[in-house]
C-alpha cells in the first residue's frame, strides 16, 4: 500500500536522514528548543510554551534534560531528567 505524503513531510524525513549521516561518530552534543503547542478539543483551546535544553553523551549513553513549561492558567512547571547508561 502506498501512502501519499506532502512535500514538507518528505523534506523533513530527508533532512532527518542527512542529519543522522552527518552526526555519525559524535561523542556528545547539546541542543535547545523553544516549543509552542496548541491543542483544540471539544470547543476548548489550550496552548503551552516550553523551553527545553538537552545534553547527551553517546558512549556510555547519558543525558540531562531541563524543561520549563508555561501552562497558562495552570502556572509554570519545571523539570529535570537524568539518564545514565
């Protein structure tokens, strides 16, 4: 079965594959992301803003993730996650 996808999906997938090729052999890396999410359902709309930073070591796999989310009327949530392999 062939599934039709739009051009943006294909470009995103190709970019993901290319990034994987370029990043082979990395020992560690970091990134930051600013994320806006909007959820609609049953007549209600809920929007969140999150700032995320992540530090990763590939061997042995270790990770630290820090995130601050503004949940609107529900306030702000901060979280840190650690993974050690």
